[in-house]
C-alpha cells in the first residue's frame, strides 16, 4: 500500500469478499490491515479476498478478542506487486 487510496481499495476488497467481517482498518504507513470478525477467518479465504489485486499477504497474526466479545483480530502485512 502506498497511499490512503490504497488503504480504501484494500478495505473495499475485504468488505466485498469476506463474510462475517465487523471492521477493517488499513495503514499504508505500516503496510498492514487489522480485520475484526465474529468468526475465525481462514487464511485461504483472507488470501482469496485479495486475489488478482496485486497485493500479497506477507504474514497473518491472530489475536483473540476480549473475553466478553466474539470478535477476533487479525493483523496482516502486505506487499504490492508492481507490474
């Protein structure tokens, strides 16, 4: 991700392609997105959400949500493939 427009594009891809997504926040400065979901998302579904976009996930880190919620947080690191 290079700019705020890239952040919006990545966020839109996740919202469009992932069911059960509660919140998504992306940062081009950190080259990372944080996904919150009411279920544990499968790694293959997360990668598939970005398929064909030029973005490649470099790492996935799962964090259980707070004890009183059903949300799960996932931190993703990105690299954009230049054509």
